[in-house]
């Protein structure tokens, strides 16, 4: 059995450090917004090159609170991609705004700057690009569009921890950005967790209030907030992994490049690196006309594989009515042909060869 993500192998390396940190936390009983959350916020802000990082309960909450703090609300239009996880659009809906789905680049699967430009209306208030599968979206163009049209840029970095453009991290370009620490993400906790980053003091102050019941001083409440704090125990785990994140992301890049090299002669479309920035391969996603046969063969060999994402958001039941007139030909075609192979920092070269040989068997039979 070859899983999509091998979390066990990763644990062996950080076990001692994590167990020590967790034991200390249990001894101290500092469970909520304790010293590890504070230290992790400092460490991630430094790593990501931003002024503020605020730990929250999940990536979904990070995006939701970022939208509130940036003043996005009822009736505002937020331009985003339909080729993403549902949470991107959920956050937009939570604040009463309208997700406006536009098409993607056929090679990178990221939101198309031209499509963004064409969708801007007087109601547009923000753009929410997703750095899908770990490849930075075309931020230079998107930042320029936001400046020219006076729009907020809120980055969905849930799949791009550590991805950068000219050594500037994704998340550092926008007015605010949201990260997820869901266990399978590039930086993953042992449960849920998230982070908002921003260079704005005002946005940071609002997020700190919002995550903690609208309160700066205990039992004094200025706004209706939420219970959305990063858990202290998760912060212990995340601190251990943050130290090794570059090594993990380099290992992911190695896995991806070996896959692509071994499949170069096969009738498949392997991931395209646009070299706009450094891809951190949250997923290794290909296109094939024979996807279903390949998936069946992988399953028969007990090799994990998955389709991210089989139904784009504008075709989901929840959005079907609202998006009745929306047609996104590239998104629709990609979702019909894409599939993702196992990837994680601990996938061995021989295992990669074994996976490729199964795919080769299907395509050369
Ligand atoms: C994982 C993910 C989220 C949501 O993160 P959670 O921590 O699971 O709430 C949002 N957007 C994208 C693109 C994601 O991959």
C-alpha cells in the first residue's frame, strides 16, 4: 500500500522534539494562546517576510477573518477561481459577498490575470487567487490589477507554504493571506490550524480581536468575534516542522522532478512550472485522456491517487443555481482530465519508479 501522503515517516524525525514540547505544555497547562502560539507567530512572520502572523483555528477561518478585516461584505464581488477546494468560496459566502469565478491558465491551473481583468465590475472589491498545488499564481500581474482598480488582494496560500517569487513568499504580496495547517498540507499540524498574515497593523489588530470573541482585553468585547485560535498543542508540532520546511519542500520538488523525468516519453501532460516562482508541489497533478484507466490500475496495485478536483465550484450543487450562466471551458476540461499522484517529502525514488511503471503499463499496453 502506497498512500498519497506518508505522515508516519515524517513523525519519526520530529518525534522527540514534539513529545518534549507537548509534555511541557501539559505540565504548564497553558493551553490557549500560550507561549508556543506566540513563538510560532513570530517564527512564521520572520520566515514569510511579513509584519504580522496570527494563528487561527483553520485555513477556512483564516480566509474568512481576512475578508472581514479587509472590509469585504454583503453584495461585494470577489473574483476567484472555481478550480480549488470549496473553502476558498465558502469564506467569500460567509461575509455575504459574491464569488465571481473566472477561468484558469491551462498550463499552471492558476487563475488567469486576463480573465480577472475581464470580470471586474463596479461591485468588485477583492481578488482571491489560490496558489494551487503549490505553484505561485501570477502575482506580479494580479498586484498590478489590484492597484489599478483599487481592489484588495487576499491570497489563498493554503497549498503554498514556502512557495516564493524572487525570494518573496506567497502571502507577502497581498493585503492579507490565509494559510492552512490541515495535516496533509506542506506545513501540517496533527489536527486543524491556520494562519493569517498581513503587513497592515490595522488588519492584524482586527484579526487578533476577531479570533478571540471580539476582545482585546479579557471580558471586554468591541465587536462580535469568533472562537478561532490556533491550538497551543498544534503550535508545538508546527514549530518542529517549520524548522524543516525548506528541506520538506526541496524533497517534494525532487519527487516531482523525478516523476516528470520518468514520464517524459509518455502521452501525458506532466505539471508545468512557469518559473514565475518556486513551486512547492503540494500536489503532483497531471492530465490524461485515459485518467480513469490509470486510476483503476493504480488502485489495483494499492497505490494511492486522487482527483483534485473532480467538480469545479461553479458546477457544485451548492453553486449550480447561482452560477447557472457561468462557463469556464479550461477549468471544466482540466477537471475532467486531472489526477494527482502520491507526493510527500519521504517518498523514495524506488517507490516513484514503481508508481510510474504501473502508469507506463497502462499507456503502452
Ligand atoms: C485546505 C484548503 C483550504 C482550507 O483549509 P482548512 O484548514 O482545511 O480549513 C482552503 N483553500 C485551499 C485551496 C485549501 O487547499
